[in-house]
């Protein structure tokens, strides 16, 4: 038989155990969207033509270049250096 109080108790228990105030961190590494990676590479080619290969850069260098790129486009992409490096290496 249908008991509305039973469902209300289940819902209260479900929502009481979930903290919606803090955003959950992503699981694993995210890939940077291709359009953003392409824009970064185009910016890198015009700004730092002496860099011949992305594969020669380490994570620290990538983080510095990403910070300069974000400053140049006046945006924060919210991706880590490791995520950028992984996305760049996939190209």
C-alpha cells in the first residue's frame, strides 16, 4: 500500500547524507577542449616562435605558458598543467 510518509523519510535520508554546498572535484584528469588547445598552439606559435615542439616542455614550463596565455586572452581556463600537458600530447 502507498505510504507517502515512507517516501518522505527516504528522501530526507538521501538528501541529508549529501553535501551540496561544496562542488565535487572531478574524478581523474579532464581533457582540455580541442578548440582551446588549438588556440593555445596558435598563440604559442606567434608569441614564442623559438619553441619548436610541445613535447620538449615539462609540466612546469607548460604551467607558466598557460598562465601567460590565460593572461593574454583575459580568461581563467581552470585546467591544471597536467591536464594541459596530457591534452597537448594527444595531438
